């Protein structure tokens, strides 16, 4: 295995995260990518939920206090009143400016990948603070209750998304049909997502009404897997807070989701998304299938088959893992989410491989991810064939690759001891 100077890379990651840190209104968070010139704004100057969760995970090894602040700033903007009480927005506009899109100035009207409790529990491993867990637990209870109240139409535990932004992978080919994009282009995709956001505002975020009107409504396999992992973290937090009955409640909710996942989302041995209120399968291979490992959604036989698929050249590219297989007609390595390598996706799959005991493959994924950093630096995403850095520069969540390598090095050291 190739060796990396992890001390140097950890310092580089710390410098990047500190450079992208923003303090405002008594809170601190890390912008995905930000050039600070008199607090000038760019597209990535706002606080995005998914990014902040990953930033907290990266911060945990560097500065646990900042990691806690990152997550506390997220939950501070939780919706307090109305039908969406309990929802945590996918974007906090700390400087305002959201009214043109969402009809309110300081936050979006949708959520994002629920990873806050997972991140909080990982941060807790580096710095044991009961008060922090308590501050996260209560709002996260309301958040998961909101999912079941507003996004689970048939009560099976599987939740729906009303916008591709909620899943993190904005322009994935999986969303083309639900977005009614017969002919995809970067501009057409962007315009469709903006138009959908305006419809969400028009319908006041009512997911059922949007679905009945024919707008985007998808139960994603990977999203539901990540939510299960988040509820697993909630069960652990409940135990740590001396709430055993709560922990049992979370386990029951997890079992319900996993049962529905197996009954509805496993088709010919592989997981797939479900589209529309009638839950029609989206039979399209993608890296989202491998993310289901993260939530422990698969039997051993299913996981074995999926990992064999992962190692096929169409996914396990020279710089893995491409989000869209290279033999798919929609694959385009240079277009946003159409077949790139994303640090956040690699981290989720890395953790999933560890969960199922595929340690050698997880080690190799961490090593190849670090190779991307050494070649192209901290970029938003990468070309799976050449390793070219793409998208935003000095991108905060690329520090996850250092976290992966550090975790791998720690496990190797523990095994030797």
C-alpha cells in the first residue's frame, strides 16, 4: 500500500477548513468553498446541511469544538412552526437573500441527506460531551418525526424526496425521468431544478400534493439507507444519555425501514429507487446502490453481489468510484454529477465497506482517494479516468479523503498492536 505523509495532509486539511470558516450571529460554520474579500459572497458561501455534516466529521480529528459548533449551527435554523415544524433546512442563508427562490429570506424550504446524528456521534468519539449530545438529540427527534409525518405516505418508514437537491446529487441520471428531462443538458437540468424549487414554494412544501400533481417524488435507496444510519446514531445517543426506552424505539423504527427496503427496493438482488406515489422502480445502476451498505440495508449475499458489481471496471475506474457507470449512455465525466468521483460519496461507501468487513477494498479506496488529492488537490469532484480536479477549488469536503486515510492508518496500527 502506498504511504502518505498524513501529518502534512492533516495540516493542509486544517488550514483549508480554517480558511473556509465563517463566524456570524454567534455561530460558526464552514463554507463549502469561499473566497473571503470583505465577506464577499459566492454561490458556496451559504451553509449547506450535507456539507456541514461532512465538515464536522473532518473537523472531529482536528478541532472537536469546531466540529460541535458546525452541527449546532445547523440545528439552530430548524423550522419551529407550521406543517414543516421539525424540518432542518438543506441551506441556511446566514446573510439572507433566499426570498426570490423560497419565499423566505434566511432558509430553504427543503431538507437534505440526514447525517447530523451520525456526524454528532462520530464527533463524540473524539470529545465526550454529554451536553453536546443533549443539544443535538432533541432537535433530531423532531426532525425524524417530521420525516414520518410529511414524507412517509404509506407508513412503511421509507421517505420521499421532493427535489434532487435533497439527495445531494443534484444532476444524477437517476433523476432525469422523474424530472421529466427527456434530453439532458447542464443548462436544462439547472433550469428544471430552479423551476421545481418555485413549485415547492407554490405548494408550501406539501410532498403529497406535489406528487399528486406529477412533480418530482422519489424514494431513494441511498437516502433511506443514510437515514437508517442516522437513526442508529440516535439509538446510541439515547443510550449514552440514559434513555434505554428511546433506544429501543429507534431500533423498532430502523427495523420497519429495513423491512420495507427489502420488500420494495431489492429487485433481482440489487437495490433501486422508487419513483412516484405508486413506487415504480428506477432500474438504473449507480453508486447510490453501494451507499446502501452504509446503512446496513443488505443481507450478506446481497452485499457480496453488490461488492462484486462495485469492482467492475465500469465503476472501479482508475480513480474510483464513478457515480455513473462508464458504460451508461448518460456517462460524462466532466459534467456535474454525470459520472464523477465525489469525496462525500467515497466516504459513505468506504464506511459501508468497513461495516460489512470488506476492509481490504476499503483500504484501497482510501488509498486511491488520497492519490486524487496528491494529484489534483482539494477539489469538489474529480474525473474518474484521469484524476483531473473538477468543480470548486479548495473545497472543504475533500478533507474527508484525509479522514479516510487517517482512519485506515489507525486500523492498520491497531491490528499490528
